[in-house]
């Protein structure tokens, strides 16, 4: 029997520097940890749990992707199209993984590891690229925080 533990723990190294995005990334990792710690008594309860958690995860991912994409469009990020393609490809892969789970070809733990790996890789590579861009165009406020204003976007 597995003792509750986190598959992944948030680290400041995952931060991209945009509070709303970092908070959403933390939420996604919390979902992954919830999935990892789920212990099913039998296949039917695992199936019911999976249906509930995947709906929650899909809703969360849609909100997160929309937030990122809105920020990237508003700041005229040159890598937007590639970033959007990554998001779209992820959604298709999740759909494939859901079908594999429902067909009995994948279990909850392997699906959870897939989500964790994708999220961390995406943050470390794709999201860090736009962070570097946003950091270059941002205005430093009097309190030292970076802010994106309409003047920064022009």
C-alpha cells in the first residue's frame, strides 16, 4: 500500500515569473499529486475516480492554456504559434491517453506520470522561453516587481 506522498513538489525553479501562471502551474501539479495518491479499491472505483479527476484536469488545463495564450498574444510574443501548437498537441495526447485508460490499455499511475512529465517539461522549456521575453519587455515598478503595461507591448 502506498503512503501518501507527492509525485512532484513545487520548486521556485519551475516559476516563470507571472503570478497567475505560476499559481496555475502549482494547481496542475496538485492535481497530479492527487491522482498519484489515489488508491482504488477496485477497477470500478478507479474508473469513477478517473472520470471525475480527468474532467477537473481538462477544465483546469483549458483555463490555464487560455490564460497563457491571452498573455502571449497581448504581448506579441513571437513564439506564440509554436506555443499554441504545443498546447494543441498536448490536448490530443491527453485524449489518446483517456481512450487508452478507458480501453484498459493504461492505468492511472502511468497516466499520472505522463501528466507530470509533460507539465514539468513544458514549464522548463516552453514557458521559460516566454518568461525570458516578458522579462525583457516588462517595466520594473517602484517596488521592484516586473509589470507588463500597454507601453511595454507596443
